[in-house]
């Protein structure tokens, strides 16, 4: 069963993800590593008592495993109705404090400053399929909403493919919602590592990076994000 799209543009399609999770079923699909591979870095930046938003959660087991080691206040969102239904069914009894919501990450329904941590594991890469204006506007809205939903002094973490500064930081310095923030109100850190990509031979190494930003004082307003 081939789950890969015919072109990268399909990653930005709701229909693609609905079909993806229908075909995949409830078997977890991990983009950019498993909890065991990532926990050392994640625990460094996320405290168990903090409220965490996971955008584009898919059917990853990351949130479930964070919950099982004490991170109880986790909200997961995804644009796929299929996967949200699956994840609710899997976790309703075993993890009652964790929630799964069908929601567009570019138009989130949460009040400002709702979360101390906003975590993305591959969703930005799924959106950023090219450098066309329409795509950049979508990325702009995604990042602006992530900033708006995050609390002052909270952490914003994006996991992306690649191991150099430009592919990791490029969206944050080019889209309008981030131009001023990357220099004045976001403290930037980069964690980098690599491991065998799931399903690939042990000799096949695929690099990934975790980009972490800390919000400065004062809430972010999408009204001030435009150039």
C-alpha cells in the first residue's frame, strides 16, 4: 500500500490526509522519529505541568507516550476528521484528560495565550511544499496562529527535515508574521540530530532538526503581524 503522494503539493490537501488515514487505519505513522528517539530533547523544553498544543497530530503516538509519563494537559488538533475520530476512540478510556479536535491550524479557535508549549512534528514541512505566494501566506497564517495561541515566555517547537540553518529558519525570517519577532521577541535555539528513518536500512541516515523559540513578554497579535 503506497501512502506517499504523487507530488509534494498533495501534502497540503485535506483529501490526501483523509485517504491517508483511511488506508493507514489505526496503526501509528511517525514522521521524524519516535518518542523514544525524541524524549530527551522534548523533556528538556516541556515540563509535565505545562499545557501543550500539538498541531497536525495525525496518528502519532508521541502525545500518548508523553501523557503516559506525566504530561496530562495535551490538546491535539488535525485537519483530518478521519484521524481525529480514530484517536478519540483509541484514547477516550485510557487517557481521558487528553483531547483531540478537528481544527485548521491556520484558523485555530483557542483564545490568545492558551498554551505554554506549541509543538509541531512535521506539519510545517507538509504545508511548505514550495515558495509560491499562496503557500507562504498559508505558512504565515500557521505561524501567526501558533504565536497567538502561545503564552508569553512559552515555547514554540517545530520539528523539520534538514540539518542546516537556512531550511530550518527560512520560513521564520521570510513570512510577514515572523520578520520582526525572530529578532526582537523570540529567543531562538536549534537542536539537531539524525537517526535511521523508519522503514529504511540502518545505513540510511536522514537528518532532522528541532527549532525552539521562546516568546518574549506581551501577547502576540495577528493584527500587528502584517507588513
